C-alpha cells in the first residue's frame, strides 16, 4: 500500500538551527499515525511543512502519489489537508456555524449574493448542524450560539467537525486533548475514532502516551529533527516510546544517545 501523504528528505533551517534534518514521513490511507517527540525535536516544524505553514528548504512532499508544493495553509486546504491547531484557530465571538465556514463562507444566489456579498446563513447553519450531528455532537443545542459559550471539549469538537467536513484527504490534530479534563478528553478520542471510521487518515500530535497508545495504529518517533523509528503500539510499551524519544534507549541496530 502506498502512503497517501509522504515526505522525503525534508530539511528546514532557521539560521544555524536545523529544525528538520533530512526527515522522512509516511501516512497510510485510513490510519491514525501518532507523532511523538521531546520538546524541541522538530515535531511542530514537520507538521507545519505538511500543512503548508512552513516551506521546507529541501526535500519533497507527495500527496496521493503526486508531488505537491504548498506555499500556504490555504494551498494545503485546497488539496484536502485540514489542520486543527492546539489554539483551535477559532473566533470566540462568532457563532458555531460562522466558525465552521470561516474563510469558506457561502454567499446567497442571485443579485444580493453577487453584488452585495450577502451570506446564505441558513445553508451554512444547516450544513454545520448536519456535520455536528454526524459526529454525535448535537449536545450543542443552538448552532448560532457564540463559540465562547461552549466548554473546552465542545470547542474541540467543533474544530474537529470543521476539519472532518472539509478535510477530504488528511486531518492533522495538534494536541487535541491537551487542555481538557478526563471526560472531555474521552469524548474527543471517540470523535477521532469516529472520523477514522469514515476512512479519513489522521495525524495525531500528542504528549499523552495513554491516548496515543489507545487510538494510534502506528507511532512516528521524532528525535533531533528526523524520524528515529516507527513503532507498532501492540508490540511496544509506553516506556519504550518515552525511552526512544528521549534518547535513553535506541531502536534495534542503533546506539542510544
């Protein structure tokens, strides 16, 4: 099986600091790939390169077997790659529907939409309600309520639903449970598995090892700017993963740092 999203020899330098050092990456169709690594390992730069927020200095990225070059996150979104950032990138004062369609607003047909750029609020609200219902998030009663009135878990749910609605090929989740309590984290993990069941591959960046080992099909261990190894969570323990990413232990055939 060919990877749906692949990176080869990715390099990104910031002055004298090399954030990505000839890094390889593979995401296969229908899987959840967790990306783990210590602080400063280069995880964020890798994800930014894959989502169009950063342009690599060297290397290539392929999507569906075709070489791609993203100059911005908008380019990546147009190719079907959606990212849910740790900050959620939502506007608290706007409604749930407005946040789901931010940057993709639907305008009314005819004169009012064409010349006065009037938005089709009903169509956007109906679509947002349908997508939230699909993912079991209709504990949110009013699609027009401001996002600032939602709980942390509900906000994360809206952000994931937005990604699932428009991410036709890949969804990237950056620390989706970092600021959530136990109950809300559980709901978000169920949401991630639900999205996976729809056939959309997911890249999950997380420091939470129990969550990683619960939902991931494979684990990409990132260390010193490149991929150290890929683990099968059924064959390795959390202690192994932490030891590899901190350098306390090396994968077979390598020496520990």
